[in-house]
C-alpha cells in the first residue's frame, strides 16, 4: 500500500508544476538624480539616496520594481541599477529601456530579477506631462524550450499629475483615459497591473474611475485591498496612506504627514481570479512601514514604528516623501534555475492614427525586422530595418498625404500587417 502511494505521488509530481511567489514593488524615488530649485544636491543628494535605497531593496527584495521620479538619462538609470540594485551580492537585476516622448525631466522605469523574468515587449504612451509605460515580462520557466508554455505579465507604470485643482484632476483623467484607450485599441486583456504614483485624493475622481469602471469590463482594474473612498486626510485609510513621510518642510520632501494614498498597485480580473496562471496573494498588499499609527504624522513620530527595522524606517524617511507599495503574485510555473534566452514570435504595436511620426514598439526579437509602408494601391513608400534587440523605432511620415496606408513588418519568415491612418 505504501509503495503504491509512493509511486502515485511520484507520478503526480511529474505532471504538477510547482508554484513560485514573486514580489512586486512600486516606489516614487523623489527626484532621483534630478536636481531642481527645491530638490538640490544638499537636501536630496543622489549618493546619500543610493545608501538609503540599497538598504530598502535589501530588506524588501522585490522581483519586479517600478519607480517614478528618476532622471531620464542613461547614467542615472544605470546608476540605480549598478550602484544600488546589483549590490550586496545581487547581480541579477536588469532594466527596461528609457522612453521620454513627453519630454519630462523625470521618467518611469522598470527593473526586474532576470533569473525569473525576461523583458518581452515595451510601449510608451505620450501625454501632455509624462510617458505612461507598458512593460511585458514573461516568466523564465525551465521547460519553456520544450513545452513552449509560460506566463506573461503586463505592467502599466504611470506618474499622474500632482495637485488638487480642477485642472490637475482633468489632466490626471486625460492620462488614465489615454492608457485605457490604448488597452482597448490593442485588446490588451490578461495579467495586467497598473501601478505608480497616481496623486489621487478620492476613488470618485474621474482618473481612478477610468481605471476601475471602464466601459469594457474585461479591461477594468481592481484595488486588491478594496479600500475605496476619500483617502485624503481620512483616518479610516491610515493603514494605506503613502504620502508624506515628513511633517517638516525641507523644501524637497513634501510636508504634512501621512494623510494621502497616492501610490497604487491595481490588478486585472485575470490576476484577481487566477485565470491565466498568475494570482494575487490575498493579504500581501502593503505600504512598507505603514503601521496605521502615524496619521497626519511623520514616519518617525511617536509611537515608535516597529513594523520594519529602525535602519529601514530611517532610510524610507530620508529617501522620499512616499512609501513603497508591495504585493505578491503566485505563479504556477516552476522557477527557472538559470536565465534562458528564448526566441519568440515578434510582436509590435504602433500609434494609430499617425500625425507626423510612426512610433513602433517591438517585443523581444533576435532577428532583423523589415518595416515597409505601402499605399492602398500597393506602392512601396518607405522601407526601413530594425536591428535585433531594438525595441523602439520612429519613422517620419510628415511628407505623406492624409489617408489610409498599410504597415508591414517581417522577419523573413513571418509577416504582420496593420492598417494605419495618417492625419
């Protein structure tokens, strides 16, 4: 009987994939590497911030890290990667590519544990303020090369307009509307997370309603902790407030104490209900170091905050006026033992309609891609190439007349065609 049971368990183990749990972290870094008239090298020194963030990362150990308010230059973006994330024995973090179509001083960025994930595709939505970035990662399942099966997760990272005026709220609404319009246009359902510094004061704001009450239910996002209402200056939400860690005014860090829920990680229905191998772990959502006992107070005020070690508490206080938010996702794939580079069918998206520039975003690809633009009569008008591992391509079409065109992308074996409208 015991032998039969043993053999049964062995057979089951061959067909059941183990689960892996990964941690997602969202963090506004407060003008990291970006010097302004109020955040200077004295009150927001990047070397000091590196020390603070290094301790925070070592404590949280996120598998995926989305950040806002980082200066959009390669040296700064790589500085955080090399001098902070890949320290203390960590060598496995990689980053996405920098975009700044909106011409802002500060941008978003995604860093990830490359032992577990591979960057598959990226896209940036230009707005009147800052880009909204969409990153697609796939999970490095060790049997990917033989089973051709893994999971994809899409991360929509946004830093919405700050402020409480009607104009500020309208701009926030415009930004989330642009995101949802894009998801709708691309029919981008699936394992989606919307995360960032949303600067929202209430769940009734149009910007938030665009995300959670979108016309197409299949594209809606959900608050994992279902804490909806007027967050600003409301003690009922003290355990979820993420801004501000300071009550004093040093010009750089916002003052006023912890009384706003600005930072979010929202999830799609697929993640909420485990429809595609990725599930939110109930009870895992938290604002790091938020003990619920410092409403309208500083993170360092009495009573002493014991939710994290004292060194982490002081690092959070000194680094930013925002607290990071984290949650865990359970993936029902076996974790990878090493990084496996896989060749996947190429994917691309494009802005449509087009004004003067075609903005192409490509998924992970190892071949040269040929891009061709045809008239409706089949005449070849433009031809260009995209080198392997290049994820963005701009093509100027300002000389073309208004009308309908066809865009063809090919890797020599496969081709994909999309209809474009040029204004």
